[in-house]
């Protein structure tokens, strides 16, 4: 098949979150399966500085952009170059807020992808766009490029990675990005008096996917639908959830240079050294490695429920456990966790930073891994944790529910512990169940073995996407 991916970021070129991992790994898995894959990205300043050797493919003779090209793992990666829009010191904004020109920037990017396909003379079977930054592709295709034979027969797939981020702008954005003003109505792109780019993907793509089956159901409810649940219910036949994968070669405790010692499901000997190394990294005495360690690697945001963990510490502290936390994000969450570390220095180790090497030490050295999210479209950390033998304790929402099975001591089946309510009491109860398992070495061995044997590979996810592509392409 001929497949076009459109994303505002992809590793290793530009990354702020999980979208970059998906937009890198899924095209690679599809290319390795023998398909022809084009990936389009903006040519940000950071890309220009880190990859200055990228050759010029098209010098902008037919439009106000140039095209740079790279090849990576069988994927042809094309960068849309326009210095006015993308030669900036950020991808989306700064700590002061979003870039005020984001509407024009990503409207331009979406339209330029279709123009670039003409330049490259590439007629895809499927166009797969991700999140609000590329959703307008489907509006341009429908309202300004509808008759173009290059796009007429292509199936359109739009993936929501987090419905809370919608790309909402003032009504005059339509004229500024070259779309008809008549689309400013409730049945098209109007959303509470403004224009929602995300709605273009929800309305005009042939299929809408999310990054886990449960999240696909949740976003059709008022609690998780962010004001778009009615629209999503009206398109329920086109909505499906496909769980994200992970790169099981890159996340392999048997060959990870960042951790103190290698280990595997069949030989966990090295995990003890990894735990001692982790304790040293957080200033704890490695000789005192008896109590279980609960790891947290997260963006520090309200969505992630880490304030629930802080609220629960008065009840958790007497249970004799340690926790280590790596991440950065919203200042109020950072302050709450810093105060928790001051109040409970024996129980809480905190590093406010983005540090992937330290994060890998957390996965490898932790006994349990805590994800108390208020909502979680998919989540990757609970999959990494299972791969590294850290037993997840999660709130049963979205992809957390889909990727963690509640442990059953009688049968020794399951991979972790889950709780329903978004409150400290439910979190504490799940931790208590985890600590009961900790007392029984056979339970812990079963939990680790079950989790480390789970298949979270991208090959599995790619096959589900291919089935969808084939349906749309006939």
C-alpha cells in the first residue's frame, strides 16, 4: 500500500510527547511490512540545527515552501520548509503560552502536504493524519482539492492522541488559512463560537481512531468527550481504538546501556543491582533495598493524577515503601510533589527534570510502577514498566485499563493492580493489594513474568491499522 503520514512531530527529529514516538514507530513497522510510507513533518529550527545535512528535494517553485527529504528505516521523511512559520525556537509555544500564530502555522502545514504530494506525484491509498495540527488536511481535501485525482480515492484516517487538545481559534482563522467562511457553523467547524481544527478530522476523515479501545468508548461520553461526545457518538460507526505499541528493541532490559545490569524474564538477577543503582541516584542508601520501590515517570500535570498521590501520602507513609519520581510540567503539581518530598523524605525521592536515562533506571529498578491518571488515552510508561519487570498500579481508565490485567492470586494470572475512583482512598487500597503481593515471592515472580511476556510490539498494532487501511482503500 501507499501510505501518507502527517504529524507535527516524530522522533528523533522533533518530540514533545508520545505522538512523536507513534509517528516514528508506526510508519517504520508499516515500511518493514513492505509498504511504501511517506511521513510529512514541519522543518522546525531544531530539526534544521540537528540535521543540517538534509538534502533539498524541492526548492519551492510551485508554492511558498521547500521540501527536505530524509530516509529512516525504510520510511521517506519529507520536511515542509518555511522559515516564517517554522524557524522558531519552539514547536508550539513557550512557558508563556501557545504561539499566537499556531492556527496559520499548522493550517499552512496541512495544506502544504497536499501541495507536496502533487510536487512528488504521489497518489496514496491512505492519508493518515494525527491530532489537530494536521486535521485540516481533510477540510482542504473536501473543500478545496476535492476533484484532484491524486486524493480522490485515498482513504482518510484521523487519529486522536488526546481529545483535550483541539486547536481552537477565532472565527477569522478560516479566511487566513484559505478555507470557506461558510464552514463557521455548528455542523462544520464552529465550536462554542470559535473554530475547532480537530473537528475537521472528526467530520471529514473516513475513519477516526484513538490510541486504545477503552478511550474510544470514553470519548463518546460527557465525562471524557470534552464537548465533542455528541459528534463522536454520531460517528460511532467510524470510531475505533487501536492500542499503541512500543519499540521492544529500544526498550529491552537485556540490552539497555542506561541501566546498571541486564536482566530478563528468565533471569531477574540483574534487577537487584538496578534497584540499588536507582536508590543511589535518588540519595537513598542502596543497602536499605528491602522495602518495595514505586516508580513514577510522568509529565507532571493534573491529568496524570499525581496530586492524588500527594494527597494519599499521609495514609501511604506508614506502609513502609519508597517512591521515586521523575518528570516536569505544571508548576502547581511540581510544588505539591516538592512539598511531599520535604514532608516524607524517607518515602519520596523527586527529580523535576526530563531525563530519559534516569527514567530508564526507574523502570529497571522499581518493584512497582504507579500511574494514577484522571484520564489516559493510551499511556506508554505502564508498558515500559511491564517490559522491565515493574508491576503497574494504575487507575482503570483508557489505555491503562486495556494494557494492565488485575492480578488474581488464586490463579496467579494478571499483570498489575487497578483502581476505579479518582481519589486517594482508592489509590491507597490498590497499593495495599500490591504490598500484599510483595510479601509473597511467588506472587511477585508471577506478576513480573506475566508482564514481561506481554506483546506490546508495534508489529501487532500495525497489523490492526493495515486492516483498517484495506477497508478504506477497498
